[in-house]
C-alpha cells in the first residue's frame, strides 16, 4: 500500500472566516452545524475540538468580524481633525464597505437577531458591539466640545445615537440591495443634518397651511 501523504494542516483563521461568512449571511439559528462544517471544511468533532461549541464559534466569529469591520468603518473617528470629519468618515466608510461584493451585504452585528433567538448571552455581546460605535461617536463629540469646536449644552448622546442609527439603517439598505451610490446618497443626506444637530439655535417647525 502506498504511504499516505501528510494531512493538510488545519488553518484555524480560514475556518473561522468561513464560519463568520455563514453566520453573517444566515444568522445564528439558521446556520446549521452541517453547513458550518461544510464551509469550514472540517467535521463536527474537529469543530468542537477547535472551537468548543456552536455558541463559542459564533462568539469567536463575532470577535473576528469586529477585528475586520471596526477599523474599516470606525477607524477614522479618533484621528479626524474635526468631529464633523469624524462623522463623515464613518458614514462614507459605511456606504463604501457595507455593500461590497464578495461578502455578505450589510453588517453582521447590526443585522444579528441572536438575542431574540433564545441566546441571551450572545445577544448581550451583540448589543455591546452595537453600542460601541455610539460610544465612539459620543466620545469624539465630547472631545470637540472640550476643544471649543462644538458648543456646550448639546445633547451629545442623541447626536451619537442618530448617526449610529443611520449606520445601522445603511446596513439594512445594503442587505436589501441598495447600490453604492444609493448608500452614499443616504450618508450625505444624514451629514446635511450636522449643522442643525450641533447648533443651540432652535430649529423652526414647519406647519402645513390650513
């Protein structure tokens, strides 16, 4: 009998990337072990040996996604010269990245419903990841106030939440097939609200003619 060749080395990062793509595209519950194993090119015993459980695999895939997505979308916040530039960088980076071909559209974190699928611990991790972007924006806005760029008295949490909601909305639009140009248009429309959001002057209320 001819000797067997050396077994192919297990590439843990590649397997985790493959699992991440499945979870990202289908969600936690709809991603079966059979589908995960097929994508990762391993058998169930190897999956459990390497990652522990489906829950643990999802948690690691979520962390893997964060390591890739956070720099791509949120990486320009701290280094932007102004708070407006920081918000612009997040919005335009979201428009550019959330609809890229070759990977599932939208954001794995924004689109996740794992907490509503009976996985409370994983749901808490997802909510924490979603809140991270809001915290980043709020911290950058607070810095702008301390540096005199923005006036004191603004509702910084509300502004940060507004733009976080826009990013999450861009994710849903990307999942539904919006083009890069359409996503970019949404981002720029949201940026147009910056002046009103960061002004202490009351915004006039438009009333319909009787």
